[in-house]
């Protein structure tokens, strides 16, 4: 605006608000082993301060995913892949909520859909890449399983559907527990690279301004650089899930044993089911925020080039 021009209309300053952390999301750095526990600890404390709202946010997230999944059933063949396309867009909303709460900003449910207004195209492309990876890894796992156990599987289905009246005992012996366990280990081993590729993809696209392909590579490098804290983090998550699951199972058994099948027993089962639902939503919220905590720590996001306050 020219101050010497009396005929010029008033103009407002145009402020361009950058996406959170875009300017300061750096490259992956190696973090200490103990940070695997600190990611979970920091996420737990962050979610616990607004646990009701976080549980509701995760519930809405899964409700939207379920709705998309049900609608996609009307699309032949390709419909089953639609939720994967939307997953980075919706996950970005949860990460945006984590970013706001990290800075002690107010919890706003509208931010749950932030991925539909910021970096939407890039996030959908990230979902497309996840879909292609998913198809590729699934095909690879199916091929390897078929090479290893194809004859036994073919014989099993041939017996089951071809001539079910004649039992073939050697088939069940062929598909014994050892082979099934080996198959499970093989599938798990093949799933790890896929998980490493997509683990930080959505936050890198949303916060770091990366494209989907670049984010896949950086996510893989970050996981490989930090395999030790990531392994410790996985152990912590597993132990927490086992402890919560075991405690809930024990409560169900005690309620069934002590109260019996009467009205009081049925009421106790309903209350325990609600408790299990809330705990599940809470743990899913903590898991999501812990991914964001590890992202900040590993990539030095926002104003934390060295360490987050809890990691110092």
C-alpha cells in the first residue's frame, strides 16, 4: 500500500501460516535406546490429561474408517482397498491433534479432519503408495507361502472339497504346528519392511512437506537408524497390551465365577465390556501419539532440534 496515494483502498496484510513443523522437520537422526520407553511415557502423559476427548477422537476415527469400509463394499474388487487410500488423510488429523496438544493448545475436534484441508492431495498419493506396497507385499507373502507349503495346501483343499468322505491323515500331518509356526514367522518377517516404510510416512508428508515416495524412503532410513529404540518401544507396547489384556481377562473370569449367569453377572459383563472399549480407545490414542513423539524426536521437528523436553 502506497501511503502517499489517498485514493488507494485499504488492504489487509496477507499472512501465510506454514504447516506445523514444515520448516524444521530435518533428516532422521539416531536416538538412544532408552527413548523407546520415553516415547510411550510422553504419549501416555499427554493423552491422560484429556483422556475422554482422546477416546472420543479415536472412536470417531474408527467410525469414519468403518463407514468408508462399508461404503466400499459396493465397489467390486477395488472397494476393499479404499480404506487404505484414506488412512494417511485421517491419520494426519490425529497427528495434528497431537501437535496441538504438545504445544498446550486447545483440543478441537475439527482438527481431526485437518488432513482434508492441508496436504490432502499428497496424503492421498501417500495412501495410494501404501496400497501398492500392500498389494506387492501380500503377493510376495502368498508366493513364498505357496512355494514352501503349496503341495500340502493343495492336497488339503483337494481332500476337503473334492472327496470329503475319504479322510487323508497325511495331509493334516503335513500341515502340522511346526509348519504353521514357520509360516507365521515368515509372514511377520516380510511385514516388518512394509511397516518400516509407512511408519513415519504420514507425518513426513503432512508436517515435513515431503512427497509420498520420498517419505517412504526417509521412514525406512529412520527405522533402520533407530532399530534399537524402535525394538525397545515395541517391547514396551507389547508388555502394556499383554498386561491390560491379562487384567481384563482376569476381571471377566472373576465376574463370571463370582456373580454367575444372573442379572448381576450380566450387568458386570456389560460394565467390563465398556471398560475394555474405553481402555482400547485410550491405548490406541497413546499408540498414535507415541508415533508422533518418536517422529518429533527422530526428525527434530518444530522447535526441538536436539530433544523434546521429556527426552533431555
